[in-house]
C-alpha cells in the first residue's frame, strides 16, 4: 500500500516563501481533501510535490513508499507513482495525444509490452468515458481545448498512466454539472486500496460526489486544521473565518 | 478515425535512436591544415579579379563580365534592412583559394588530405548508396566530379561550373546570370566578380533522373570567402533532384559565403533543389537563389538552414508560364547568438500559376528567426493561387521569432492566404510533460518532431533526425536531464 509522506515542507516561488512547514500523510485507499482560501498555497503544494522547476524547496521532505523524492526530478516522481491533475494544463503544440501518452506510458510501465493498437483502443475508451471524442487521440495535447476538455483529459491521463498517489488540483473548475459527474465516476472507479487521493479544492462542489475521509485546511502555508467531512461541511456554511478566529 | 500506426511506430523508433545517439560538432567542424597551392591573398580589387580569371584561363567574355560585376559590387550600397552585417571584414577576406590543381573523376586521384575530409563527412559513401552523381568542392575549386554512366549516356551533364565554361561554353552562356544578374544585389555582384566553382547540371529533354545528384561544399580556410555559382537546367519534360550540402570549421575570424544558384525549369519539367546548410558559427551566409519556372513546370525548393552566424536567404520562383507551380519548404534553426533572416519569393507572371510556401523556424535562447517573404501576383496572372504558412517554435521562454510577409496583388481573380502558428518548449510545457514521466530530452524531442510532423513526408527522415540532434546539441548547455 503506497504512502506519500510530507514532512515539515517549506517552499518558495520567485523568492517568496509560500509553504511554511506542511505536514501530510496520504496512503493507499484514502481520500484526502485539502481546502483553504485563495492564496493559501494549495496549488503551490501540488506543484512542489511534482517537482515543478519554478518552485524551490527550502526544507522538509517528501517521501513515497519510504523513497525520498525531495530532490527528485519531475520524471522520477512520476515513475515513483505521483500524478498531478493540473489546475491549468498547458497546451503542447504539435505533440499528439497518441504519441504523448504512449511515450509516457512506456516510461512509467516499461515492462508492459502492450501493442500500439491495443494501447490506442484503451485510450479511446477512456476518452469516450469522460465524454471526449476519440478523434482527440490525434490532436495536439491541450491545444485548442476548452477549460473543461483540458480537465477531462487530465482524468484520461490518470486512468491510463495508473499512478499510486493522485493529486487533483481544482479538478472541478471549468466543468459543468454533467461533466463533473463523469469525472467523479472515473475517480471513484479508479479509487482502490492501492491508490491514494489528495483533492485540492477551495469549495465543496466535488466533495459532494466524492466523500473524503480526511479534510485538511491549509492557511498561510501550513495545515492548521484536520478533521473529517464535518469540517468541510462547516466550511461550506461558515467560510474559513471560524478557523481563522481560533 | 484513422491513426497512422506505422508512422507512430516509426516515431517511437526515432525517439529510441535519439536517446542512444550522441552528436558532436567535431564531426563536421574539424580543422584540416591543408595549405592552398594558390591564393590571391586578402582584399579585393581589379587586379585580384583579373588574377582569378587569368589562373582559370577563362574566355574573354567571362573576364569582362567579372570586371563589370566588380564595378557594380563597388557601387552598390549594403542592404539597409535585415540583420547586422557590419562584421563582414571586406578588406581582410581572402577571395580565392585554390586547394590543388586536381579536378578528378575518381576519389583515388583526389589528394589524400582533401579526400580524408570528404570521407569523414561521409560523401563518397553517400555517393555510392544514393546518388546519380556527385561534385565535391573544397574552398574555391571543385576537386571531384562524377556522374553515373547511365545518365552520361543520356546526355546529362554534371560538373563544376569552371569545367563547364570550358567544355560547353555556348550552353553555359545561355543561362549564366540570366535569372540572377549581377545587378540584382550587392552580394550577387560580388559573386559575379569573384565566382569560382559551383556546379553545372544539364538534364536534356525528356530525361527523368530518379536518383538525386549532389554537390558538397567544404570551406576550409579562416577569413575566406566561398563564391560558387550553380546552374541547374531541367530541359523540357525532364525531371531532376539536385542536393547541396555544406560545412566549415569554426574559426575566430568570420568567413563569407555568397553563392548564386540559378534553376531553369523548362516547359513540363520537374526540378527539385534541396540544400542542407550547416556552416559553422563563423560564417556569413548570403546566397541568392532563383528559379525560372516555365509553362506547366514544377519547381520545389527544400531548404534546411541549420548553421552559420547570419543567413539571409530568400529562394525565389518566377512563374513565367501558364500552370507553372512552385513549392517552397524551408526549415531554419537559429541557434544561440545567430540570426536567420530567411523566407521565400513567389512572383506570379502567368495565368493559373500556383505557389505554396511553408516556412518553419526554431529559435534557441537569443537566436533570432525571421520570416521575410514576398508574394507578387501581376495583373494577368488570372486565377493564380498562393498559400503561405509560417510556423515558429521557441525553445526557451525568452526566444523570439518575427514574421514579415509582403504581398503585392495586382490581379483581382488571384487568391492567396496566410497562416501562422507559434509553439514553445518553455518551462511550463517541459514541466507538464516531465510530470508524466518523460525526460526533458524526450519531451523536447517530441515537441520538435511534432513541429516538423507535417513536413516529415517531404523531407528525408535522416534530415529530421539530424535537425533534432543539432537542437539537442544547442540545448545541451541548458543542463538537460537525459
């Protein structure tokens, strides 16, 4: 069972310290929600976890299954089983989804000698399941996609690449009600004993479909409160003020 | 939906190869210490020009032509637009270097040192495998030329231009500087005055050559000039593919390459000209290339501008007869500290003519890629068509590209269109792809190959691989993780 352990993590971007000692532990089978007001550092945490080069780690550690990833490259982290569904996925002009996913899959699952045709059939199936036409296979990655299409494609990547720890950064933004339902179904389908989820969100919408067992509140660069879904319910009603007031 | 599986599989193999291969500039930027047997020394004046004509034992018309061109060169101003050319040191450039007296038809007779250089560059091997004929030029002179007998028997002529002036003076005279007169621009005039070497290729009526013919240019000396003049004539109904390649060692002092290429595609002919320029970063590359395309003839320009310090190049097609067409495909790589001011010209002079221009540029770090194009449709070029596509790929967040298309449309029934795209290998793109398990190297290779994807079928696969290697080489200092 995989375990992602974040210990006393501090990090900065463009010289500004955003994370100031974050502690979190996500294990297989668990669903964690990370909430917090705008600017609390939620997306920063996601980017730091996957090793985005613009973010500098100042202290603390990130381990996955006991393997220290604190200074690992993004590709090493991906190979270790970490996956981030980006809040705003970037377009990669000219790189087709087909070859992109194929190349990524080969890196992450080098022992699987799945045939090209079979692999594409699998991708097409996943595309259809999130409501994307299978012709997306020959389109450039995120190029000309709407916000919602980008989000759906992040979920397709999750389903295909089969990571152990999944971080979803505002996966619900840009999705209409129906799309959100499809995406939530996929997440539930993928969720099992050997996959842990960290769902980053600043409001409740997605948590209605996917009930997290653990809810954490990130504020001013630290996890200042942890609880269960009662905590998210209260945030829904009262906002973050009651936590700030403590 | 159809996915081209075979192509994808090919792409996978290519990426696999790229991972394994390494490339070094020493492979083509090596120095040889050959001393020329004759040189006019530095500087340019009337006596230098006469000296060149004298040593070549040229007919009088050529001597007079050279002197006239020199006058034009001296009277013409430098271009007032485009990249900075102030680094060209006219006075300290060596305009003529004769490596040897040999002009051989057999590699065995080529002096060892020169032969070694071409062998290192893989020229004789390539000739064996792929070519119908080959010419090799070292500094100012062609040292080797050969044409397979089957084509010789059909009346094809392929040799360095100096030899052609002597052996086929009337034929050469018919074409020499007709498409590119010395008055065209300062660099064309310079070439007229001091030209040496280059190829003459004549394909007789109805002869269709299925294998390409190649000339390879090697510039050896420091602060030298190479001024070859190439003429390709595709007579009526013929078909020909001519290829040029060129390299030079890297020196502290800059060299100048100012060539003329003239292509004559007669009625119903098909002419294809491919050049892969890989000059070192101490070369100013200022060629003038032009084609006359007659009725129903097809002209294709395929160019890879990979090296040099500054390149200004705009291959032009004059569509002179009904249904003449031109296709111009150029790929420019502007490495760190270099400028590629490249583009194309299509001049529509007759009805139903068509042009298609695809320009792709890649800029690395502060490398500057500029597309500069001219499209002219004269009155009377009824129902002519043109399409221009400019795609730019920026390798770093600070890379830049510029597009300056210029259209002159005087014919109301003519149609034309422009398209432009910009792609990037910036931090965000790489971070995204790497977060899915791809190395930085693999990610950027995929973006580059993707960028070239739509022209892959029109350029040799090896060329795309070579391109990719060069980009990797230039990006090497960014600290890629492989």
